[in-house]
C-alpha cells in the first residue's frame, strides 16, 4: 500500500470553510434525496390551509370592522353637516359610503394642512376632507380618493339641499407621501412576512436539531469531530439545511407565484415601503439569518442531548422563548421608531423579524446592512459557543460524574 | 514514503506529557505521558474506564485536555495534521443511507481527499478486501461486521501516516480479527504508525512494538513490550526424579512445588550454577524449561491485581453479525 501523502489528488489540510463544505454537501444531498424533503415540501401546506381559512374569516372581520374612513377638517358647522349628511345617505343607500369623522373644528380664521393631518393621525384615516361643502377638497393617496370622489360629491350635495341643481365639484389633492391607510396595509404585509418567516424558521431549526441528534445516534459525530473542527461541522450542517430550505422556498415560491399570476387582480397585496423585489430579497436574507441564529442554538442543544426525549425537553424552553420574541417583534412593529422597536431590532433573535417588518414599513436600506452585520456576528458567536459546549460536554466516555448523572435525570425525567 | 506534513522528520509520531482531563470533578485521565515512535505499532492497554478513549480523544483534539501538552506528527493542534491521520472510534458510525463506496469516499473527503479520487480508491479497497460485491449497497444493508470493515477502509482511504484505532477488534469475528491484525502489520511495514487501544492483552502481545499500560487514568508503564516483560523475571519449571536430596538446598527459597514440578523465578546468577548443583546432588532432572514472562503477567505486576481483575472480567465480545 502506498502511503504517499503527496500522491495526486490529496489536497492536504482542509480549511475551515472547505471542511464545512464537505459536511454541507453530504447533508444537502442526503436530505434532498430523502423522504424527509418530500414531507418538508408538503409541510407548509398545512399552515397555508389554516391561514387561508383564518384569512377568509379575518377578511370579513376586516371589511366590517376596519372600513376606510375620511377625516373631516372644516368649520364646525360644515363638518357636522357633512357627517350628518353622510349618515342620512348611508341609511337610505344601505352602506357603501366611506365612514366620516370630524378631526378638527376650524375657527373662521384658522387654516389646516390636510396632508399634515393625514400623516399625523397614525392610521386613523385614509383621506382628509377640507374646504367647505360648496368647495370640498379631498386629500389622500391617488387611487383611493379618486374612488371616493363621487361619494363625497353626493354627501356635499346633500348638505346643500339634496338636489341636483347644485352639484359641488370635489377637488382632489393627491399626497406624495404614504398615507396612513397605506401604512396600515403595509403593517399587514409586514405581519404576513413576519409570520411566514417565523413558521419557516421554527420548522427548519427543528429539522437541523433532529439531524444532529440522529448523527449522534449514528455515532458518526466522533468521526467528524476527529477530522475537522467542530465549528466546521456546525456551519456545514446549518448551511446544508439552509440550502435545502432555499430549494424548498424556490419550489413554494414558484407554486405561489403561479397561483398569484393565475389569480391576477383577485389577490391585491399592498406594496411594501422598499418595494416588492427588495422585500423578497430581504425576506430571504432575514429568513437565513433567523434560521442561522435559532439553528445554532438548536445545534448546541443537539450536542448536549442524546435522545429525542432529551431534545424535546431541552428545546421546549428555546421554542417558547423564540415564540415570545416573535410576539415581541410583532408588537414592536406597531410602534415604529420607538424604544421598543429599537430593542426588538437589537435583540439578536427578534432582530430579523423586526427588520423585515421595518422593510415593509420604511424605505431606508442602510439599517438593514447594519442589522445584517450585527446578526452575522451573533451567528458566529453562537456557533463558536455551541462547538465549545460540544467539546466540553458531549464527548465523554467512562463512568458518569455526579453532575452528569443529575443532568441526565433532569432531562430524561423532564 | 514522502510527505509534507509538519514534523515529518520528528522521530515521535506522538508525544504527550502530563495530559489531564476531568469531567465534573471526576478525573478521567490524571497525567498521561506517551512517546510513540514513528512507524511503530503501539498499544494502549487497560480495562474499560481506565482512560484509554479519553486519552485518544485528547490526542486527536476531539476534546481538549485540562492541562498537559501533546504533539501529534509534530503539530500542537491535531486538526492541523488531520489529513495525515486516520481514526476509528470505539463506537463505530456511518450514515445508514450511504452506499459503501460513498461512505469510504466521504471519510476520505473529511481528511482532504477529493471525492472522485476517494470513490476510485474505495472501489479498489473494497475489491482488495473481498467486499467488492457490497460497493453499491447501503450501509444499513450490510452486517455489522461488514459495516465495520467499510469504516476501517474509510479510515485508511486517504493513506494516513498515523492511524489510531480505539478497540478495533471488538465486534469482529475471529477471522476478521486476524485480517485486521494482518492489515495493521502491513500498515506498519509501510511506515505508518499504528496506535490502538485494547483490553485484550493477546492482541497487544502479538502486534505491538511498544505498549502503554493505563489504569485509573494513569500510565504506570510505557515502553517496549520486552521491557514490560522484563519487569518480571523469567519463570523456571523443573521436573525431577528424586524428591529429596542435598540438591534441594540449591533451589531458591521461594520455590513452590506442584507434584513433581518445581516453579521458581530464574535466579539472578543464571541457570548454570543451579544446573551444576542439581546434577551433583543427583536430582534426576526429567525436564527443565525457562519461560519468559507474558504481557499478562507484566500487566498484573505493573498495573496491580485490581486492574488485572478488571481486565479479566472484560471478556472479548462475541462476534456479531
């Protein structure tokens, strides 16, 4: 047998990345050509079905409870007259008219900036009506106020005498900035993106965890740990599962895209602040970060656990914590620019969710670059920490110490 | 053999001084010193729980020692020379869904061997070791012994300069144990350093140039097998026709008698003065044999009765399918 290491083909010592690649390549192909991947592809169908059912109920609630409203900024008498006329007409017409609320009663000498009112009343109104019933001015985002033009003219005519003899012409003032109504829609977009991100992350992190436990069960982990640094093993496993999930996302994305295109205008999605292409791109990146962050913690757990029962016991608190952070990020999303939102952005495990929501609401790109750098740093720290923990706790042989026996008892008895 | 591994010219494949590892207050290894010459077959001998596996894991960098120093193929960080090392852990493990060829190639890839070359060598190795028919079978379709052979081939596919086997004979039937012994000898003949741990003294005795006897996390002896044996004087067995006579005075005082046989340690002055006294005293020598101490006796003498009993208690595993 020839033991010449300089024999053709031998690359010598593997770098950390090359070693991670060896593990990632094995895991990726093994998972992709397994039954697991088939079920992985089917997996999202269940939340989608539940989501669709819940969505149809939610839509009804949304239509009845959150009909877009117009804020009225006129002299006191005019404002009250407009609201009264709207209510009277709504009774006779049986609905269909936009809701109207008095925002401010103006004194005769007072002037109001409808655009400012629109921007300052967080999500309360989709448009602002100013001027007078004889010469009404409707301010708001273009398509919406155009649709309401006829309704508002009808209400203004009703204030005058209800006859067609005097028909007031509504002047439209289109806003260049996003209206609060848009913000509300974007909030929904952000919510949807966050939920999708969370579901995917939890599913994949769970898969990477069971993958490592299976590996420990197969006893292959010691072979890996002897040959390459544990960081490479962890990174390889994380990126393999990420690759698998990106394939899954590509499949789901294609199917979803086809459904969207075939449905055409039936499905109207509100445009996010950074635009759809950027949101999708950021969504994929933040998904990767959320998964890598959670996956690295789950890998550390997997390195400590030997059985599925131990995995369940150990991963439950982490899952609960992640759920809480997800809710926290969802809550923070409703308070853009606040300290709460900042905290959600800074906390590594809620950061991807909070930042994705921000992408739907705010057009600035640079905060995403900074946040990604921050999240990458945490992934590296967690993987290093996990591999250290593995070396300290996982590879023991011989008799168990008292602490180890206690640990086993705790995790096995739950 | 040529190579570009650091420490190629180093006479020692492994050098370890004062390796200590504690797990939660329990000392698993309490100060191990080892010097393994390049190209030797080196055995680490001790009962289960003596610290063999922990020592090997520290040498390989799977776990870090709490204190002490190690140098493997001239490198202080074992992963720096991982491409020149092969390792078969005590708890064998392969991916059950992998084909035998792929499993071997994957183990090579972990050590820096390109997959394509790994597959080529895997086919070659499987054919050479009579497992060619199993090349495209999944590991889960192989018997335990065959899977173990596949893993051994995977340990060697990248042509390492140092091979470490942890209890390599457990799980193998007698035939395959013989094959493995032959393979280990072949590796050593080609200049590869072979280290293996075992609790079966016979394997160490047959294969090793040097041994380290480990008991209770310490190494009371490390060195050539002959030196270990020489710790105990050779044993003399004498058979005489006469029961009594003046010649009895020439026998060492600690001689013990079993029937017509006398057993005693070879006197420091050698056998010749005793022989002369026996002949002159008309003892009627029927037979006389001088037996050098075995490694087992040396182990008992060095590691103590308790360790020897522990070793005796560990019957070699039944061959498994």
